[in-house]
C-alpha cells in the first residue's frame, strides 16, 4: 500500500527550518536542499551584486537582494535566487516581512551541484510564475544565458553571451564577461 504524503507549504518550510541548518527551497510542495556555494560562486556573485547595485543606484530606483532570501512565488514554491531585482512596477511585492511574487529579474550562478536544478527546475518555475528575465551564469564556460519573454510556462527567448551580457529589461545594463570571470586575485 502506497502512502501519499501531502504537498508542503510555506508554513511547513518555516517549521522545518527551525530544526535544520540547511539552505532549503520548496518547488511545487517538494523540499530541495541546496548545498553551500563554492568560493568561485561567491566571488562571481559578489562581483555581479556590485554591478547590479551600481545599476540600481544609477537608475535611482529598484530593490536588489542577494541570497539567502525567500522569494515566495506561490504557497508551495519558495526559492532563493542568487540575486533578485525588483523594479518599481513590482515593488509592492516586497514588504518588511516577506517577498511575495515574481521579481523583475533573477540571477542563478550555476554550480556543479546545482546546475541541473537551476537550468531545468528553477528556470521552468521562474517562467511559469512570470519572472520577466532570468540570468544563468555559467562559471565553467564563462557565459551568461539571458532568458526572457516568459509565455506558457517557458522562456521564449534565450540568448547566450560570451563577451558582454545585456539585460532585456534594462537594455543599457551590460556586463563585460572577461571582467566578471577574471581570475580570483591572489591575497
């Protein structure tokens, strides 16, 4: 006899976190454990956060967050993108206690341990929930895939950049990939 477990919700995730010290996400009611990021992942994340923060300052608006921060796309889908940008039209989704709803742009930095999860599971959820732009940063191939135009649960446009990544939402925002993927300086 098969035992069917119920689908987890956001409140369940919060209770589980009280007893576990892992980075946990919830995708359609299923619990996912995300391993700790590598030094290279964190280095690239920090560089990107700096560039995105410069953009937010230059534009004079928007909210930028970095992981770990729960983004509640639905009661049963709670993710923690590496970088999260909310432009003014989506600003009401961010309150002092929660982030509830699709960001304007998310960045996922691919790691060997999360590559398939980020490329398939999370990308599909971002498209289904209407995240207008999703950057997939590949530290192995030194490329950035910019996914945009979410329709019918998938991104209709995907551009792979190997020299300069350009935002679709904010066309004057570009990232030089040689600078982004420059070797970690020696201490």
